[in-house]
C-alpha cells in the first residue's frame, strides 16, 4: 500500500481591496511557495496563480502539481522516503 497521494496540494487566499499591496502580495506568494517546497515539492512542480479582480481584490493560489505515482513508495516526489 502506498501513502503517496497524487492529488495537488494548494495554499490559497483571497484579499479584499486595500488589504494588500504589490510588496505584500509578493511576500505572501514567496511564503506560500516556500511552504509548498518544505512539503517536498520541487520548484518545477510549484504552480502560482494570481487573479486580480476589477474591484481591486486579489486571489492567490500556490499549488504543488504532483506527478502520477511511480508505483514505488521509495520514489515519492521530492526525494522523501516513506
């Protein structure tokens, strides 16, 4: 039995107008990316989606797009062993 779960992992948030600046948005995205990498993702598996809305709000989603399982618990993405 494999503990590997191929479903994507996502960290996301929505911020209303006035709750963010370009600098704070960049800092938040970098923090989310770091957290995903700490979970075992390689930077090439990290996907960032920033949606800016007409009302000045923003939606940020940083995901780990996990590849399909190689069928071996010893080959978990990110070099982790189980």
